[in-house]
């Protein structure tokens, strides 16, 4: 069960993780607008490479998808499109991302999204011993084994990180 350092109320993400029997830790921090993974990593004393961002994107047919990427890396949409067999991929606008995920931008978790979307994860994320990913609220990460991404979300590994 989750370790409680500071109580964070349940989110659709934590509810889904608990139902799936996933062991995770809770990591609240003070949300800073546009602070991104660098800010959460700094506050929590974590390597930014292990903080995974959840990006809502869409393909050329406007089908939404989620990309999970290291906090200190960017997505090559060209490489991603090639890997998943579509013409192009682009980020959704914040409004469209929120409509698909049900989460506010800055608090988007891949778990418990409003709409079921295909999930793609940068392959090297799966090699980490532990990751920290949004728990469904701004200022809240959950720590878990990256294998959970495949087991619970059926995430497909892709190689789409731009070189640092």
C-alpha cells in the first residue's frame, strides 16, 4: 500500500493504481506555474531524468495519444510518428489535452484518464529502477516501478527522445 508522508486526497489516478494493486509512494510538492519537471525534481531532491512527464498529443487523424518522456528530454514527434506508423504527431492544445485526459495541464497523469488513449513510453524510461510520475493533481507525483506503465496502461515502448 502507499506510504503516506503528507495526506493527498484521492485522484482518479491513485484510485486506479489502488484498484490495480500497484505499490506506489506519494510525493507532494509546491506546484509552480511553468516549473515543469525541473521544479518538481528540485523540490523533491530527485534526478529530473527519473521524473516522467505525461504529454497528450494527437496524430494526423486527430486521434489522441499519451507520450511518457523523461523530464529532461524532449520528444521527437518525427521519430514518434515513424515508430507508431502515422504521418505526423503534434502536441494537443491545453484545452484539448484537458478534454481528453480530464486533468488540468500540469497535473496530467496517464492513469485514470477520462478518455482511453494509446500510451507510448520512451523505451529508456522502462530501464530506470523507479520513476516519479504525475498522480493526477498539480503538485503531486507518485513513485513506482516503471513496469507498471506496461502492466496497467499497456504502454508501448518507443524510441523518440531527442538527444540532450
